[in-house]
């Protein structure tokens, strides 16, 4: 089974490494032979075709067949080069890859550190989720931590995060290595690292502080391109690391690019090369709108500029982007009521379009969320399961009291902590902005309840606490619901401190 198609995660839209300029990833394509003998003729030919960009289905199908026939004779150099050739073209033939995989174990000690990193990165590009290979490669890479460079750290974290590997040893080594590697890393490498930490919800404050210091410098000097700038800002927002100095440096860099795009008019995306001009593409605009307007917060002026650019391209967004924009549009209307009233007609229509458009996405229900729902129904409480804000997230709605029971699972908390993620808090925040009473049920508290009676008592007490808060907290008509609840996680560390 094989396929020739770009492989990427919908949430990130495109691979940062694919959009990078060659000079930004200097050294990535260098190849150091694992042994003096060098690779065989098949591996050499495959790599030459990959470097030239040959994407013929027939050519790579023949290569895969030859790998199946001669794979047992592959040397360390052959294994490395063939994996990387498949990855460069993104040709995924599972049978050929399975044939070569056992030889990674055989030759694991023969590979240089850089080659181990590139093989691991090839697994990520091919979405070849073979657990034994991935953990073996990662273990050996961790043993050679003293040989790491900034590029090794970035590529490894990118692959590890792609497969959602939470191995503490690697992430601890990554944080420790930053002390000596930080000053040698490029803007792209830093972006890849912080984006990887955000993907696995790894909120290491010391590591983030070091990264933030360097990102401030890059932002002030306008060294981020449009992709890395939007990705970096979104990653820090997801990790709830919102330091004032960092936010200002990144926002200033964003504003400069927004103004350049606005000056070109509504058709700037149709007639000009965005990559040469370094202007924000649609995915970057969506990430910025959610991060700056909803999660971090920004001025009305910046919010209006972002909305104007989004309105110019409202018919071109993907399903995922529409899903993000729907939640963000609801929050925008609540967070910026005065601005919403004075928007231009075009922007008001775009905002309404984002908010009202239905998105076709698959919804899932967790096992323990089913348990909470069943317990509520045993208590003779009417429960409706439907997406109230996000089309992909089901909420347990109690229509009688207009309350929502929020089943807060393990992935709603930062790794190894009981601190809720920014996106988890954002969902509750938007629900409360819409007038719902939220009753969060943390998974670690629910798991301690052993009997049905304990669970019922817990839910009754939760409801009484919510009712008590509603009576105690009197919010005036012009007050903002977000002012009542503290959703922000303050950062006590100073980026400027030495």
C-alpha cells in the first residue's frame, strides 16, 4: 500500500520545514556516511531522484519493489538514505518501510547523531508510526545529548511532538540543552521547538523563559517570517505564557505585516507572491485571530485589521479554519462589543458568516464523559449532548438551569500538572460569555469516586456551589463575564531579568 501525497496535520496546515528557505535549515540535507563504504547504488539513485524532485508514481513504485527484493542486504547507509529519500518525496510504501525497519535496530550504533535525527524526522514526514523504531531512535538520541546542536533539538522535538510522545527524559534534556544551544538557534528552529512544546502541552517555564528572551530579540529585529511569527505567537498563547514584553515584541512584528497587506488592497493574495512579500497566508491569519483577539488579547485596532484581512478571503477557508473562526467570532463579539457595532458592513457580514456557518466535523465522546452523563440521568436530571460553541466539542447541557457540565479530561491539562490549558479555559470562557453556567468536573477528582452514591453527591455539591456563586456574584448589565473569573495564568518571571 503506497500513496504519493503531501502528509500533514490539519491543525498546522503545512510543515514548517516545507515552507522554510534553504538557509533557514542549513545542514538539514547534509549527509554523513555511517561507514566508509558509503551507500549502495539503489540508495544513491533514490536519493538523487529525491533531490531532483522526481515525483513520478511509477518511478517510486519501482524503487519500492526493489527495496522489497533487496532489503535484506541493506547496509546502515542504505537504510538511512532510503528512509530519507522516501520522506523527501513523501512517498509512503508501508511494506518497503516495514522491510527496512528491523535493520534500524541492527545498525543503530553505526548511525551518527545527525543521521539518527534525520531518520526520526523521516518517520514523522511519512507519518510512519512504528512505535519500536521511534522509541529506539529517541533513546539513542537522548544518550548522545552532549552532541546535540540546535537543529538536532528542533527536528527531534518536532518528530516527538508529532507522535505525541511525552517521555519526560527527552523533554528534561531539551530544557537543559537550551542553556548552551539557545544562542545558536535560528528563528525557525526556535519556532519548531516552542510549537512542539505547545503540541504536547509541555509548559516548562524555565525553558519557555529562555526561548521568550530570544524570541523578543528576533521579533524586535523582524527576523521572523510570516509563518514562524504566527506559529510562535500561537504556541506561546496555547502554553498560556503571556508576558507583556514578549507579547509587545511579537505584536509589533505582526502589525507591521498587517499594515503592509492592507496597503495592497483586497486582491493582494491574487496578484502577488505572498512568499516573496512575506505577508500572512490564511492559516497564519486564523491562528493570529484566535491567539491575539481571544486568548492573549489585543487592541481594537489590531483586531479590526485582522478581521479585515479575513473578510477579504472568507470564501477560501478550510473546514478546520472555519471551525476555529466560529469560536473566535463568538468571543470577538463579546470581548469587543463597541468595536463590533462600529465595524464596516463588509466586516460585520464576514463576522456573522464565520459565526453562523455550520462546519462538518466528527464529534467524539470520551468514556468517562459517558459516565458523568449517565450519572446525571440517574439523578433524574435532563441532559442534552450537543456542541454549543465548537462544532467538534460535545457539551453536556442542562436546559432547565442553562448550565453546562464540563468534563475536563487529561488532555485539558498541561503535561504533568493540574493547570488547565489555555484552550480548555478558552472553551469555558466562551461558554460563560454566552451566558451559560459552567461546572467543570476534573478527571482526577472523578476517578477518585468509587461508588455511584459518591458520584451523585459530588455532582449535587458541584451544582450547589455553582448556584451559590451565581447568587453571590452580582454582575451589572454592562459588566463583562470574563472580569468575574480569573482565566489568566500569571507569569511571575521577568524576561528581562538576568
